[in-house]
């Protein structure tokens, strides 16, 4: 099982300097590269200080300047916000500039906050249909002389300009949850990225089951890779693990508030949650975080990850977004590299 870093700029207070946050993000990516991690992933979000990432291609090109070996992944671009010709060309240019290190993750998106600003009136069903139309169009544009007459896009014969360095284009990853998404990925020669969020090992097993079912149903297709993305904190003690669980519980309460899209937002920052609101959340608790995320000392983390490796996951993405301080993120990542990864070599 390979290991990668999944990270964004996170801004949770107006007192935080955005340039400093970006520099700290780059520093985490450099640590991942120097520590022998396989890839760095960063996503796309708009208008949200909670996750600052308006165009992951820009970030990945800059990360390429600061690193030597890591693969560089979009985790993920939001399909409805891209025209196929634009995505094919920008991804190909990124592949050229990064010397063939690009991995292209694509998803339908998750936040209604973003939908109502960039695609007013669009729902998650339409977003999923747009993703299903986008992916084969991008693949066709990379091959060249491709014309398209779809539900959402129509254009005459076109070739991606430029075309990518990697043969057949960068590997494409589909963010999948339901069986249809897994089958779509496998049938289109794409890898799969799954995110159980706070739902624990049962969901991790279920998602692998859906992937295996899709591969068995489409046995004439080559078996793609599957990556597990999970919030992770490697603690220096059991007490430190408890602190990490409290911090990730707060993060998830804010995540849930952004997802519900009912709270006041000013200057890109959500109206702060009170301690009482966080304590009263119906299913987020520090105890649940410690149980269902990967939080613990190195031995605990190794034991959890060995289970995921045995299930068949090809890659584990250390999701470091947590609203923790840079120092705590850095220490956790370094413990992961120094104390956890060697158990899998």
C-alpha cells in the first residue's frame, strides 16, 4: 500500500495571514516528498476560507517546483465547473510543466454553497451526470480529433492543446460512493478514490465491497487502483490522541455546518460555532472521532492501516486538514513518515 498526503490551505480566523498559510501548506508538501510519500493531493473549492483551493492545477505546478518525486494529484476538480476542452488542455499543460507527474481526480462536488454560486439551480444529480459526460470527453480530447454532442456540451472536432506527456493522458481518479459510480469508473478505465468521512471501518469495508463488485461485474476491464482518503492524526501519546480527537471533532462540526449551508458567512468565514453547539452535535463527538478516524499513537495507526491494506486498498491518503496548528500537523506527518510508513516497506 502506498501513502500520500491530502492537504489544503485552511483559514478559520481573520487573524490568519493567507501567505503564511500557503507557505505552511508548501512546507507540508515538501516534508511528504522528502519523506518518501507517493503523492500529494489537493482539491478545488471556491469562496470558502475553510478550504482555499480555487484551482488545484496552480498549486500542483508550484508544488512541483518545491519537490522532486511525489506524484501530483487533483483531489478533486469539481466536474460541473469545467468545460471538457478547458479541463483537457489545463490538465495536459500541467502534465507537461510537472514532467508527467499529474494524477487527475474528478468529482461531482459536495457543497451546495458552491453550486448556488457557480451553477445556480444545479442539484447533485445533475452534477453527477455532468461528471459522467466530462470524463470520456476529456479522454477523447487527449487522443485528438474528438467531437462531442452531449446533454451539457456540444462542440465540433477538437484536439486538446497541448496534449499530455503521459501516454494516454494522466491517470484519472473518480470520487465514488454508490455502486453506479464505481461501475462508471471501472468501465471508463479510471481509478477510484473513496472517502468514508466519519463513518468508520464498516464504511471502509463497504466501499471496498462496492469496488470489488464493480470489478467483478466488469471483468473484461483491467482492474483499476483504489485509494482510501481518511483524516489521520499520529499522536505522541494516548493523551495527545485525545487532544487530536477533540480538534478533529471541532473540524467536522465546521465541515457539517458548511455542508448544511444554513449558517451566516462573512468574508469567506463561517459564523463561529459555540462550544455548546459543538458539544450538542447529534453524532460528532471526540469519542466517535477517535473510534472512526485514524487517530492514535504509531502502533495504533499501523494496526488500523494493516487492516486497510489487507482489504485491498492500493493507496492510503493521509488527510491532514484538521484546523490544527501548523506545528501539530507537521509533527503528526513526521511521526507518520518516521514511525508508521516503515512498517509497510
